[in-house]
C-alpha cells in the first residue's frame, strides 16, 4: 500500500506536519510495510509559511513587528532559496491576535505586515509571496504601504496613521519615500477571493462585520473606501476596480497598485510548491482534511484543492476533519470519497479542542481499520 497525506492544519490544535505524522503511525499499524508520503500543506492562510519552508528547505525568520493595534508581536516569515520569501499576513495583522472585544477594523492596521515584508527585503529577498488570509483589518493596505515608505496625507498635509478610520481623510499620497527594495522586488499574492474593493461584495460590506464592525461602521468604512479609491486613481493613474482588490480589507488593491503584485489561488500555488501531483503518482489513497468542513471547504480550501487533484489522478481521497456540518457534503462531488469527522460523542467545543490529537488519532485508526477490512486484510 502507498499512502499520501496532505492535510491542512486543524487550527489551534494540530499542525499539518503533525497530522501527517499521526496518519503515518496509524497507517503502518494497520498496514505494516506501507509506504507513506506526508506533505505539509496550506491554502494561503495560517500554516502557509511552515508548509512552504518545509518543502523548499528554507528557514524561519522571527521579527518584532506591530500587531493590528500597534502593539509589539513576534512574527515569523520564511526565507527560501534563490532570494525568495514567504510572508503570512495573519502573523502580524491577523484576527487571532485580538480578543473579541478588541476587534475594530476602524482602528486596525496592516502596518506590521509591511514591516515583515520590509524585513524580508532587507534580508535579501527579491521575490516576496504574501499569503493574505485571516486579516483583522480594513485599511485599504495603507498600513503596510506606510511601513514601506508611502505617506498618506490629509487635506492639511498631515500624515495619517493609515487605519480604517482614516480612509475618508486621505487627500493625497506621497510615493517619494517608497523603499527602493520594494520597487525592485517582485510580489505575489496568495488570494482565494475575487471580491472587489467596493459594493455589496466589497471589502467593507462582506468582511468588516467578521472583524468586529457594526452595521453603522460598515457603511462608514464603505464611504471611506470609496473616497480612498478615488484618491488612488488620481495619484496612481489606475482604477481600484479589479477582482480581488477587496481581499484582506483592501490590501489586495494596495499590493497591486503600489507594488505591482500579481494574484494567484493560494491552495493551488502551495500544492504545486509541495509537489502533490508527483506524490500522487502510483498512490493507492490520499488523506486530506481540515479543522471544520462546511460549505466554504469547497471554495479555495485545502480539502477541495487536494480532492480535485486526486480526482484527476484517479486516486481515492478521504477527508479526515475535526468536525463537519451538512454543507461539507458538497465536497463529495469534488473528489472526496469519504468524510471522517474526529468527534464521535457529544461534548462542547472546548473539550473537543482539548483532546484534538487523541480524537484525530482515533479517527485515523478507524479509517485505516475500515480500509483494511474492505481489502480483506487483518488489522494489526
């Protein structure tokens, strides 16, 4: 038997590489002598740096940067061979860095993300891949660009902090201080949404409520973003009207207009980097998974991305997930053959999280035991 393991992290509990290790232990227990290939994977959000660094032989670099509210936080990015870097926005500007009470996209900034990018550039990176999932911000990317030397000015010529509440106050933009390293580097965004900057599917109306905005604040941010978009067009000569410009609270438009960044689907880029297609050649089974499978799992997430490639390769695919709701059944038409949740008995979420690894191991053992039974083989 030859198995491939390519699971996303079960966020806050089990990392992608640890999941692969547990699966290998249980696979070889049920199928002695089985060949196992474990890949650390991610979808462009949490865990992307670890997955890419592990696959490409890079190094993790720690830097002290600002969190969404300007406090110091230790964040990690990856330096890769050939002067490349991989940066996770969530490490510096992510929603998990804030308590529920602290969530306020009017006050949050992407400044720390820009600091991480600048650190990587000064560390020799000439190509930066920026994973932009999980942000706490709706600042139009002003904070990140400020960290790279761009100045956003009000009508009196004063420099703005670049938080969400400043969007409507931006009257002009000074590009003269943009760091030359940023001007010379190539940038790539890992982005799985095509939301525009403005409108019903825009940054404010779709994502700001998830980041703590009240209905009134959502409309204030929308008006501010519309004003900001007009200033961007005057200053840069290009419109803020591309699909994906609204990603990460508008960091998408800033990275495109100020840095010339191109966007690619996050999960597909990661799966190419880690070599999933090659690993699937000759495989008997692939196991993927994530923390909670639902209707969103079918859209730009690890499980759907892995399942699609399994389907093309003719390899059966099992999704071992922390939990699931009926929306997860959409995955069954995308290449997932079996969904296996880890939680079997009643209990609260805290209990499930506290025993996540035990539950994951038991679910893996069940899955491999059933496979062995189906093949008419004894379970070791």
